[in-house]
């Protein structure tokens, strides 16, 4: 007969560990587009995406903002490993209705010090985010835009995708063409042209405004191409 592992022996992920300490956090439900913080705000809080998505934006000239990252449920952001006295450099906004938990930086550090499992999981999560950033940087250096876009679509499918009910593989809800353009470092018009080509080739599809990954194997093959 198989023996079941106790909950005490099972490693917790950051979301589970933090939920066990919910009383330490402030919860807030945000409407689409609501600003969580702006450049120059004190970097004195840590935030958790409890549900929904958060966009991290880089301010640009003329009021335009470029997407740096799209965070999902369970992602931490804000004052993580920043020196005391630092200020925020990016804009964080809610994408769709979003629930965000937050905690003061000092309280968060005290919580981490008292929960070694949480500290380890946070390090693993930050390492994964760094690997994603390195992949994007390598793509900018060694890949043309079509390959970078294909790689990004696969990555977003893994991180944000939902099973497509219309015969495709994965839906990318709430991901816009401007998001894709910002993340691959290309113009929106060029990305739109590439997406239309991928649709004609059967790699992508759409249901309304939702982009659907229809052939991830073909996208991975395209993503592997270098200059």
C-alpha cells in the first residue's frame, strides 16, 4: 500500500507560504489600468499578484510607456532586494481586474527571515525571472524579430496561456499586439505583419481579440533560428 506524504514534508510554493501568513498583508482589488506605483515612489513595499495580471512599464518620451514584463498570479514585485531608500523606476498597473496583496519592506524581510522555506522559494522564483530576462536579451542579440516573436509567444503561452476551447492549443487572453511589440523590441506594425503571416501559416489563430497558439511545435522551430 502506498503511503501518503504529510503536508509538512511537502515544499510550499511562494503563494501557499504567503497565504499562510495572510494576516500580515493588505489586500486590494484594482480595476483595469489602476496604477499601483509610479517612478519616484518610495520602494518600501512588496507586492504579490493574488489574481489577475500586472504590467510593469518603462516610461517613454511623449507619455508613451513600453511593457517590461507581464506578471501573473503568484508573482512578487516591488521592493524585493532593493537597498533601503531606493525609489521605484517603473510603473506598475493592473491588467484587467486584479487583486494585489502588499506588505511593508521591513515586515516582509522579517517574515522571510522567520520562514526559511519562503526565502528559498522566492530565490527560485527570482532566478526563473532572471532566466526569462536573459533569454530575451539573448534573443535581441542573436535572433531576428520573427524568431524573437515566436519564442516570446511560446514563453507567454507557458506562463499565461489558457486551454483553447475552439480547437487551438493555448489562448493568450489580455495580451495585446503592443505588448508583444514592446517585449520583442520591434514596432507594432511589424509585429502585426508577422502575426498575420503566422496566422496564414497555421501557427496562430484568434477568437475575437484573443490570440491563440495553434501550432506550438512550429513556433518552437521558428524560435530556434538564429541570425
